[in-house]
């Protein structure tokens, strides 16, 4: 009986960990017809001075060309890149 309880706790811990990682790394986008689409990456931006946009779509060449030394996770309080918005609106 005690072994079953330990296995159940371990399964619950793994399930929670997996769900938490998915929620943390994927951003949900809501469409007017109620369909939910998920981007492939969480938001990121460049910490380089003068760059005022963040990215959240891995098809965006501008976002993919950020140098590693400037790449930063999150939105940074910046506005969404126009290319990412276009891709997101098209469901790509």
C-alpha cells in the first residue's frame, strides 16, 4: 500500500512538472472564432539599445537574427514585432 502511494505521488509530481513547463514556455493566442493556437517559443527580445520590439514567433527573421550576447527572454516591456504579429495573425 505504501509503495502505491509513493508511485502516485511521483506520477503527480511528473505531471505537474510537465504541465508547468508547457505553460511557462508556450504562449496562447486567442482567435475570434475561439480556436486556440500556440506559438513555438515564449517571448524574447534584444537588449541592444535602440531596439524597441519583442518577438514570439520562430518564423520571424528579425527575431532569429538577434546576436546571442543581446538575446534576452521575455518581452522587456516592449511592443510586439510587426513581423511576428503578421505571422501570428496568419496562424503560422
